[in-house]
C-alpha cells in the first residue's frame, strides 16, 4: 500500500479513534442493560470494551493464525453486543412512539355520553319491566271484569259483591291500581331504552380501545422495518435484527480498517541498496509491531533474537468460551381463565402485598413484578389483574422502565398475537 502523508495519517487516526469511541460507548451501554448489580455491570462493560479493542486493533498488531482466530471471535461477540444495543434502542423508541398515540376524539365523546346516562344495568331493568307489565296486565283485566260486573276469578262471587259494595265508587280503586301499573311500565320502558343505549356505548368504547391498542402496537414498530416487511413479506422483528447485526459488523470492520491504515509503517528516506545491520535494527525497532511477512523480509539484516510478534503468536491465549444458550421459556400466561388453580393461588399469594393496597413503594412493586415474572412469561392483562392495577398505567410507569433497565424483557407470542408478555432477565 502507498505510504500515507502526515495529513492522511492524522485523518485516519482521528477517524479510527472516533469509530472506536462509538463502538466502546455502544458496547458499554448494551452491557449496562444486562447486569444486575453495579459490580456485574462494571465487569460486563469492561469485558465488552476489551472485545471491542481486540476487534479493532488485532489485525494491525499481528497477522498470525491465532491472532486471526481471536479477531474473528472478538468481531462476532462485539457484533452481537452492538446488535443488542440497537435492538434495545429500537424498543425504547417504539415505547416512546406508542405512548405518543393519543386517545381519539370519538372515544372521548363516547365516554362523555356514557357518563351522562344514569341507568341501571340492562338485565335488571328488563326484569323489573317484565314484572311491571305483568302487574299492569292483571290490573287491566281486573278493571274490565269489575266494569262488566263479573267477579274476579281468584275471588269468590259473594266476596266480590261484598267488596264492591263496601268500596266507595265501585271500581275506582282498581282503576287507580291499573293506572299506576301502566305508568310504572312506561317509566321502566324509558329506562330500558337508556340502558340499551348505555350498553351500546360501552361496546363502542371497547372497540375503540381495541383500535387504540392496535395503533400503539403499529406505532411501536420501526417505520422503515414495517415498510420493508410489507415489501418483502418478512417479519419486522426479523428485519430489525438483521439490520442491527449488519450495522454492528460494518462499524467493527470499518474501525479495524481505519486502525490498519492509520498504523501503517512510515516510508523511510531514500538511500543506497545496502544498509548496515544497525540501521536495519533501528528501523525495525521504530515500527509499532512488524507482522509475520515483514519479519521475514528483515530476516537477513536483523540479528538473531525473538521477533516482536513471536510472543504474541505463541502466547497461550485461549479463544473465548461461548456462553450456554438459555433454556426455552415456558408457555406465556396470557389468559386468566386458563390458569389452573394451583398456579393461580401461587401468583395471587406473590401479588398480595401490592394488590391489597392502592399505593405502594416503587421498590416493592418492582420486586413483586420480578418475582411474578421469574421463570415464567406473563401477559400484561394478567399482571394488571394480579396486582390490581390499570394495565396501561402499569405498562407506561413501571414495566417500560424495568425493560429499559434490563430487569425484564418483553416478547410477543406470535405475529398474529400482539399482546406483550414479560419475563424476568436471568442474573
């Protein structure tokens, strides 16, 4: 490669330092979200930064087989770490977009109309109306019989004649009873109409809330990933993961290339073909770390001794041991009715310290949620019912923060089921 000028070398060094700084910041940010205690986060962040430096500088320091193997491991692990950062950032942005979706004016108008209706439940009103109509019908029949002079079938004729003679005005009392029964039936009919209207408004509010949830779920997806998913037929989550991995690989490879270019050996001044041994040794010492090919070229002029990169190549450095894959999580708990009695009792016992009180400390609420989600994935609605909290308020105020801090992770059962499920992060 053509030697660089001083300006080119400075530009390459600046670009390499900036790229490495970005990579170190992303690695540390992703590591801080996966640790539990401060010590865990510090150690994970330190290991991630070491992997980033290895991915950036190993190609420049050595080109041996072991160095190449170590470099490949560092690149893969760092790319995975950066992909975790991009994924977490995308989830945070999706939560912000979802929270920005406001309730529509139609839903607010429906709620206002429903609040203005003062009617009992439709079933209760219908039962009272049926009873009142039966009484009104009986009163009307009794009045007709009285006016026609026929005794009531339930009353003996002699008793009916005596009662009719004893009452002033004859059938006036029966007429009053029939009129009161008729008015009662009419009033209950009006109330039944209002109860039906209230039931319709409640159903429309439920439909509006379902559309609101769908709008929030769509807003949580990355707009570009959603558009590409519509064109390619792939899932938005898969596209987002692929883009995150590709971005991480590009950052690492660019940093490695920039450091390789920035640390190229400088060209020496022109001179005679023959060069004495002392000059060759000084020139080799001025270089940062000669690679295997350069050491071979200098073999005829450098005095015998260990090569600068020999200790690095022959050092007993072991490749990083891959972490064991996590065990598959159990089936998510999405429906309250589907829980068997033993699991429901256990979950209610865990949630009791929070469920019995309307306000609790944030530490108690978070600890209870962590216990409920430990070893199981629980849906938002089930969590809210266990804790006796509003689902939307619980998601925005507590669950989103715990996901952001790495205490919980959120998943979705399938592409057709957008209900979020939460599980505790191991460690």
